[in-house]
C-alpha cells in the first residue's frame, strides 16, 4: 500500500494540488480537508493525479464533491495527469466526461489562467 502524499502550489486563478499514492476509504478525508484548507485565492482547482496509483469509490465520490464545490465558487476542477487504473475507473464510471481532464498539470494551469469558469477561451 502506497501512502497518500499531498502538496500544493498557488497559481493565478486557483491552486494546484499534487496527489500521489493511493486514494481510498482510509484517507479520502485527508484530501478533502487538505483541498478545503488550501483552496487558494482563485476559484479554480487543479488536482495533479499523475502519481495516483489507486482510486476506490470513496476517492471517486470525493472527486465529484470537489468538482461541485469548485463550481459553487464559480470555478472549475481540472484533473491532470491521471493514468493507469485510476484513469480507467474514471472512464468506466463516466466521471471522465464530468470533470475536465488535462494530460498534465502544466496544460491545466495554462487553461486555468487563460479561461473563465465556463471553460471558454478568453479573448487575448
């Protein structure tokens, strides 16, 4: 079992939270508390899941709650770098089509900086 590790970085428009290890019923509350207490100045949130190795139904439900919370603040949850089994779980359950997915955190950060809450490209 790989322990959950969390780190954050403030970005224009929100916060980037990097998640590594396993996200399951035993530790989903840790990510939820961490995300709530480290929201950042902007309404957006990026979850970099590139280092996530396992995701169960509790973690899946948490992603949906974080997505809803970001929307309530006028922002958007962007999920970045998810791969392997966690990506497959998001696809099979339909969550992949609900949350906004990016190949990596850098692309998600550019989108958060340059787009409004609806995901529409802002004029340059």
